C-alpha cells in the first residue's frame, strides 16, 4: 500500500514536472543541527533522514515538551490565586472544545459545515492547545481510523505500549510531519497551511498573552492577587499540560478501559469519566461505530458537552448541517456479550480488514 506523502518529504526536493511529485532521484540530506533548530519554528523545514530510527524520540520536540511539563513546578514559587485558577480552568475548557469540536469532529471527520473565517478562528484556538497544527492533527487522526488498532495505527495501545499510545507517538520522528495526502481537502487553504507550518507561533503568542494578562491584572486590579508569572504558570503551563493528558487519554485509555457497546473491529470503549474530562470524547466506542456524526454521546444520558456547544454555535449561525446519528446506527448494540464481535480479537484486527 502506498505510504502517504508528508510535507517534510516535499520540503525542498525537486518535483516531477508532470506529476508534481518528488523526483525519483531526489536525495534527502541528513538534517543538520541548524535545520533541526529551525524546525522549532518552521516544521516544514525538517527533512526525513531514512538512516535514523524513525520511532526514536525527536529531541527537537521532546525538549520543549519536557520544559513545558517542568515549568508547572514553578507553582511552588508563584503560588496561586482564585483568578489564576479560574483562568486555567476556563482556558482548558475553551481549548478542549476547539480540539474536540474542530480539530477532531470538523477537520478530521467533517461532521458539520462552517465558514472559512470561523474555520480559521477555531484552528487558531486549537493551536493554542499546543497540539501542533490542524492539518497535522487531522491527517494522523484519519490514519487512526483507517487502521484502528492494526499495526499501522499511529497510536494503538493494542499494538504498542501505553507510553507509546499516550505520548511516545507524538514525539517520535516517524510522526513528525503532516501526512498531506490524508488532508488535501483542508490543505488547499493557505491560512491553514501557515498555521500548520509555523505551529509554534500561536502557542508563543498565547504564552505572551497570558503573561500580559497577569501583568495587567497586577497593575490595574491588584486586589486579585495575581501577576504575570503566576498567570503564565497557571493559565498556560498547568492548563496546557492537563489539556495534553486529557486529550492523550482517549488514544491510550479509551482503547483499554470502559465498555464496548458496539461490535467494532477494534478495541474502542465508552468511558464516562473520560467523556467528562474531554467534553464528550470518552464515548469512543460510539464514535468508532459511526465516526461521521457530530454527536458522540448517542443516548440522552451520554453527556457530550462538545455536541451541546456545537448546537449552540448552530443556533447563532456559526456552524451548520450537524450530522446526526441515524436511528438504525444507535440500535446496533451488542445484546449478547458472547456474540461474534462482542469480544475484541486482537489477532483478527492485526490480520486487517480484508473483508471490507
């Protein structure tokens, strides 16, 4: 099967005049230290070195990732205030909605429609979550569904370790680049390509904004008891790290812990606690059963805050055509726990879905 083209492979290689694809004779240069450092700011500048283990950590990404986690320890010195904690919680919820509603349900699955300006605004808000650009995120997620819990699934805990499915796949060289073939429908928008290429720009502006907010509150509302550093630690570092692991838990835990309601060909599961943490993404078995719906909580008691938010945006005219869950789909449940498909068979998934 043909492997998807990545922007890193297209980077500076000569292209075939007839097809627009990289020329067969194009050589991939070994990345220099300068190019790796440039990759912190321009993710498309990084070239793939086929001589290096592609599943090994990419230290140019691991170091900033580790620094962000360690920066949470600064809370020991900056302390806390009600307003700083409130901003951290509020910013977590706003960015989680941008990830679940737009990075996931819109860019990855096209579960509803929206305008180009709204698309860009929520792509920017999603970028504030420091989970790379919308094209990178969606292109890898589409592969997750295409090969769910098979060997080619980018973050399957069935095929790999918990560490790999939770965070290892993100910081390795193999998954550094956007799989442009998977996301050509949105890659045609230059503003989205810009956000994807310079994926560190929005996070840096976000950090600057948080520091500025803390400084302004210290100067103009000193009774709130906060300052620039405290707001940076709570509003950016702590809020972002918690958001990281909330999102990552769907890749790792939602394929291991929970209930299988539908007989999907993977080990996806529904988990009520994860659905609360991720605003509805925890109904993961539902989602893998019918991924094109804007709603993942199929039944009234399956809380799906992202879907409620999308309904609100639809009422005020910012989004439209939310794809529903067909009645026939919602009733295709596992009634017999011993029925074929009710119990997940890793070997069957590993063999692939030849019958489809």
